[in-house]
């Protein structure tokens, strides 16, 4: 598709033309320079690095719905009236750089179709399988420079957290091998597309409510099978890396260790006894979850020193992983309604702890569906909570540039913001044309058109000038 961007009047066209060519050449040269977040990511000590060894930090949101019984992102059903891509635009505009996409073990079975979709607002989803919708999500995130971490959130969609294990005891379907095979199929689908940058192996392993099985455990190899989360996670990690050796392996901790309780997924004390030793340790990220007393009143919330006691508690449970350089720590879930002073104290203390160590995080969650925490969005499904945005703003990290072109060519461009005007309109007569790596300059008596060979992103432009009396300037 060809798109034109008008500049100032073509009086003095030779000078203006070469100013434009120079600006475009500069952007083409800039495209050869590494951009933050480029390529697949890896680990060095407690840092995550991109393909050019630049440090990247995650400040994201949980983009839920594939884990629920509609098998499609939340907010696509009737009565809301939003297209699903508009949420991605809003996430980008609010400064987040990653979405975590939870799914369930039965979400992507062959032929699975989304349920209860408002096709009036989302006509592009009509006839798409759930897996095809995920493909569309990955593609749209790629266009916006949003990276994705996939997360195996529960065994069956819409259920509670199953057995607390990564398989369903007694089931001939939801076995450990099913869990591993699901991962291999899913990551194989996106090999070569670093928009999908990591895999969160399983969500919040925990003890059975009814005591129907022992554990789970963080134990040495060959011990406490089949309830040993450490060895199961190692098996899954190796299987994923056999398909794509470049993915980050995000593994959650335990619900407790050696008598020390914690939030589900947040206890990493067992690492001191049994390291998570896989063949590619440079791909491992250690994930924790933490919440305030509104989600569940915990003993550390009732400490007389609250909230000043929290940093030492976090240091002992999982902060040491970062401090000792064992690996990067990501706060995979934290969130709150911020509707109670004690809840606000917890959230502010954790935010400051994140800032002091430069930790990555994803907020639970984007959509207003969680009874515990609500969402970043208010109940109108449109407006973001200003209190939540103000809380996280000090720990929002740089975003990642969107790709410069679609497959097949195009040009480097700069984000369009606001306040642009153009020169006088007129019919384009191709009196002169100059090609610059897929770019064409076409002049007539009134305007100079900058044309690109590929369909550019609709929110981006190449160059603009306010009028013929001003110097050429790039979009600011």
C-alpha cells in the first residue's frame, strides 16, 4: 500500500527535496543500529539482556481471557463495544512494554472456537479459532513493539487452580506429558518471532486443599516424584528449549519451603539447597507473586512493624536471588484496588522495593474482572485508574520500538504524536522520482510526497513540515 505525507510547498524544491532525502537516509542508517529490546533475550547474572546485550526491564500487564471459558481475551463480548486491538493501543499509550498472556491446558486444542464474541465490534475475529486469535494478538503486539510472555495459568479454562499441580492426578488427559507437549506445540508455532520472548511454565503450584496428595516439593533430582516441582520444571524447560533455545524460561517458586510459608509461587528459599540447573542457565528468570492484605491477610501483614517489615521478608523469601546474582527476579503478579490505607502501604512499599533493585514486573491485571484487585481499567472498560497509574509510573521502564517495516519492505518512521499540519494540497504529478531503499519522493508544483512501498503503521509518519516558511522537521 502507498501512503503519502505532504510537506511544504515545493518552492525551492531542490533544497527541500534533499533535506527530505537526508532525513530519510538518516532514519535508514538508524535502522541498522540496535534498538532496545531487539531480538530474543537472555540472562547475565541478575539482568535480562537483549540480542545486543542491552539491559531490558519489564513493566507490563496481565492480558487475561485465554485462560477463561470464552477462550478469547476479555472485553470482546457484547455490551462493551471495543475492538480488541484498541486495548493494545491503550496499553502502549500508557507506557507498558510487555503483556503476560495466561492460557489454560485446554485453550488451544485443535478447532477450539472463541465464545460470546461481539462480532460487531470485533469483525476481524469472526470465523477465527482461538489459536488463530492468538496468532493475531502476537502480530498486533509485534507492530506496536509490545513483547509477550505466555503463561500456562491453569489446567482447564474457567476452573479454579485445579489440583495445585501442573497435571491432574488420576487424569489420562491432563498429564505431565500433556503439559509439556502443549508447551512444545505452542512455542514451535512462534519460532523465529521474538515478539514471544518467554514462557511462564505453570502458575502457583501449591498444596492440595483436601490433602489428597503430598507436596508439592522443591527437592533433589529423583526425589519426591511425581510431586517434585523442581524436576518437573526442569523437564518442561528442556523440552521448550529443544524447540526454541532462545526463549526465557520463567519459573515460579513454591508456596512454602522448610516450614516458611509464602504466597503461592513466591518462595525461592529452596534454591539455596537445590539450584535450578538446566542446560541453558542463561535463559532462566525467577518469578514471584505478591499481594496485599485485601487479597488474603498474611502473618507478615499483621506484623507490628508493617509495612517496614516487608523488605526484609522479601529479601529472605526471594530478594536474595537478585541480590546474590543467582538470576533475574520478576514480580509476575502484583495488583490491588488501592481502596484501603493498609493496602496502599503494601503497594507503595513493594513499588519502592522494585525501584530500589530495578526489578521487572507485570500488574494483575489489565481488565476489570478480578474480584480481588480489579483491573488497570475501571468498570467502564475504557478509563484507566489514575491512582494505579500514579503508583506504577516511577517503575515504568523504557518501551521497545515497534518494527520499522512489515514483511516485504517499507521505511523507518518516527511516532506521530500531535500538532501536525501540511503544505498546500494538490494533484500529484510524478515529475520527479528518487528511490531511497524502498522510499520514493514524488514532486509536483505544490507538494512533495514521501511514499513507501509497504503499508506503514497507521499511527506513524515519515516526515512533516508545518508550512513552507518553516524548516523541515521530524515528528516530535
